[in-house]
């Protein structure tokens, strides 16, 4: 299991057709890999730093020892797994049933909360200055799709 002490990262998986699928965004205080440790499997996803990060690792034997000896830790892991399952189910339902407009709004809110307003505004200004997007009031117009795709694949 890995614990994010500092920084932000994305968790993703490459599909069989070679496309990256971002599964989650993680920040300080979040844990990664508990699902694989709980069932003794392998973690089938990648985590890529989006900023400078400090990540702590809990080796598999230590994780299992903590589960067996520390009821508070076991309850916390159970809660984490339940939250992850709930988030995954919610995301699947939204993907299946929400119209594109609502999904885009939700994605923008997620990015806003994850990166904070000033960072999102600064990055949008950078994209505008680079000719990747244009803004008209609250509208964002993609001008250079290939350029945005290139940036999105930088840390894939």
C-alpha cells in the first residue's frame, strides 16, 4: 500500500486499445493499493505524479500484520474499501445515465476541488496563452485538440 504524504497524482490504466483511462485523482492523506493488498493480488493500475510528491510505502507483510493486530487499522481499511467501492459505483452510474452536459460539469467540479481555484485558473490562462483554448465569458472553446491530447499524454 502507498500513502500520499505530499503532492497530487493520478491513478490510471491503459485499456486494451492503448487509451489511458484515468480512474482517480489522489492527494495528501490518500492511500493507494489497499484493494490489491486486501485480496493478495497485484495492483493493475499506474500512479503518476502530477506535482512533486512524497509517497510512503507499507510493505505487504506489514500491512497484513497491522490488519491482524490492530482492529482500528482494520476498520479504517474496511471504511476506505467501502468508500472506494461507493465512488466506483457512483461513477459507473453517472457514466451510464447522466447526460454529457452533467458529466462535464461534474468533471470540472472535481478538477476545481482537486487542484484548487487559483491553479485551475492559472492553467486555463496558460492553455489560452498557448492557443490551445479560447474563452468567451464562461465558455471554453477547444482550439487545438491535438495539442491538448499531447499534453494529457505527457505523463501517461
